[in-house]
C-alpha cells in the first residue's frame, strides 16, 4: 500500500490534489488554535480540562470541533452546524413536497438544496455561537468550574456580539474550505475536515491514558481499539446485493437492455446519524438540569445522567436501535425503488415487478437493518463501558462516534484514491 501511495505522488494531477488537501487541513488546524477576540486564553486553558469532564452537554459538539469548542477558537463551532443543517434538510425532504421535487430534478435541484443548506448552516452558527458565548459570559460553559466566570475580558454587548460574528464567520470559512477540498482535492471535503478534527485529539488522549493508567492499560486500550476498528471495517463493507435484471427492448433498429446489476443494501444503511440523534436526545436532561436545577422531576433523573449508569446505557442502546430503523425508513423508499425499476424494465429474478418487489425489498431491508442497529448500539457503548470498567471515560480514543467517522471517511477516501489510480494504470490497492 505504501508503494501505491508513492505512485500516487508520482502522478502530477493526483499529487496536486493530495498536496492541496493537506494544505487545507493545515489551514483548518491553524484556525482551530486561533482564539476568538475577548478570550482570556490563560484562564481558559487552566479550566477547560475540568470543565469538559463536568459538562457532558458539549461532549458531542466538542468532538466535532476537534477540541476547539472549549478553546473558544475562531473555528470553535467546527463543521457541526453544517452537519446539523444537512441532516435537517435531508429529513425535511421527506416532509416538504417542494424539497422532494427539487431532489428529483437532478443536478439543478441538488444545487438548490445545497444553497439552502448553506443558509441554514449560517443561521445555526449564529444560534450556536450565541449560546456558547452567552454561557461563557455567565460562567456556565465549563459547568461551574472555579475561574470559569473570568474566561472573557469584557461581557459587554459589543464584545459578545463581536465574538458571535467571528465564530459565525469561522463556520462559513470552514464550510468553504470543505467545498474547496471536494472540488479541487481528494475525497469529500466535509468528511475530511471531520476526520481531521477527530484524529487531531487522538495523540493527547493516548498520552493521557499512558500517564494516568500505565503501560498495561495503554496496551490493552490499543488492542481493544484495533479489534473494534477491524470489526467496524468488516461491517461497514458488508452489504446485501439484490440482483436486478433488465429486459431487452427494441428502440428503432437497436436492442437495448438485457443487462444485469444489483441494488447494494448495506448492513449499516443509516451510518452515524442514529448515534448523533440518540446522543443529542439524551443530552436534553443534562441541559434541563443546568437551567432548572431545583425541578422536582430531576430528583430521579439526575443520578442516572452519568454515562456509566446502566439506565443511561440501556436508554442509549434502545434509542440507537429506534433511530436506525427510523432513519432507514425515511431515506430508503422500497415503493419508489420498485416503481423506478418497473419504469425502466427492471425486475428482481423470481419476484414480480411493482408491489411484490417493494414488499420484498422492505422485507430484506428490515432483516438487514436489525444486525446493523445492534452493531451501532454496541460500538456506541464502547466508551461508556470503558468508563465503567477501566475508568477512562472521555479519554478513551476509540469511542463509538469517533471510530465510526474515522473508519468511514478513511475507507471512502482510500476508495477514491484507488479509483483515480486505476484510471491511470489499472493498478490499485488490491493488486
């Protein structure tokens, strides 16, 4: 594989794309270290570590920001507003007929939906930036850690507004950098930036485990992490291929059709989305506990907010299974796929076109989603189990969300590089 990477750099066009992608990654990481104006960097550095442990609300958001959120950097919001906007637009496509019509218009409709995603990203960045800055000004960002009230030099309206504008502009720049990588680099730009954010915190997490737990636990974590990564790669590549045969038809004097293909149904058809949905939903009680600390109903909920609590794990696992089936149901429509196959003369061997084909696809999809949902639930519980058994918690680098994103983006990028190499000399990574 190293030889193939060397060959990739020998191809001028591919070498330019790879170097351009690396340049964008460097610029992105620089932006994540630049502090926003009006931030007391010294006080923030002293309180950030303790604050992240005491405030799990920003655990998922801080993951997507590569640790930049609690540094209050220019790129503090990272790519998270864009991810949220993309998910919202994808869900609204099923509900709003106008968006569904745009999706069916091809490239023009996709361009319009992308434009709506950009506008929604900026709006969400303003909302999230205002929330983060307001919590920093009131001392709630770091969960009441001593010194957290002195993070900002000035709590005036002008200074706070400037910080929100800078963070919103940083999100817009991140979105632009991701689109540049997609157009002129290698791989999907947004995915590459997410990969960079998560991989950037791995060295510090490894070093923290080694210092806190010693070489034995460190070696055990490495072995468990590699085993999880191998399992994730295996499941992410697994798919059920539904054979499709197209009938022959005459158009003028030419014969068309008669070809055979397949519909790939992945075991993990929903990707990382169910884990994000479940995590966000379980963070709502933590958010409510901060704003209404004396509410009566929190008397039973508060003891179960910790990730190592069995009730929290069970609720997380059940929510992941529910959202997996929910997301697959709204993103893959068996009736629409069967109608499109029938329109172009396609059929599944042994299954009649139309409604019987839709029923067959729905049956196969339901059966294949079950192991995919269980797999997502197990991988997502790994950091919680590490907290309960090894007392590692947020320091465990092979957490469910992070490992799913890192492996998924890595596989997709390697496939794209391999495809470009095969266009040149028909020799790729599997040769």
